[in-house]
């Protein structure tokens, strides 16, 4: 997922929820033929429930990949976010940058996910969080 090739601390991937993993697999393969391998897994949680998922595996390179990987939690007893403590943080903004933003915009439109893609020579994923200590940009 890019962590083995990191040159600095940064967001390297984005995961999106999928209810149609095979359809999303076809979209990602059309975007990049090396994408689209579906895998699955499960684990027991500390409260005794079972998390089960299927996902379209993210690529290990490049360092930052704007094409999302997709995950389907539908076989889990509960979504993992329901057991996280409230840390008082909220997402204010999520955006990406790319030299040819129209390519990435089209991919996200096809996946029915809205994200702002700004033109820049640098490829990046960015978020602004409101935290108890103020806003933080990652």
C-alpha cells in the first residue's frame, strides 16, 4: 500500500465502501489493468464479534495511488467503526491533487464517489480534520 516506498509521512491510499465489489473490480481494471485482485479476510474483535470482509487489494506501488481500493464489510456482524471511541474529531475536507485531474475525476464519478481533484504537478491525498486541538491538515 505504498508504505514500503514512503519518502515522507503522507496519506498513500483511500478505501471506499463497496456493495458491488465485482462491478467495482471491472471499473478499477479498466482504469489500470494491474488493479482488481479480490481477497478476503476475517478476525475476532475484543468484544467477541467477527469482522469479515472482501476487498479489492490496493497496489503496493506507487508511493501515492489516487485510485481507491474497495472494501465490502457486508458479512460482518457490525462495521468496525461502530466500536471506535469518539475522539472528538470530524472530517472537514478530503481532496486529491494530480497533474491530469480529469482522469481521476472520471474514475471517481464512475465509482459514484465525490472527491475534489485539484490540478497540481504533485500527486497527493489530503484531508483536513477538526480535532480537540484545532484543525489539522494531513
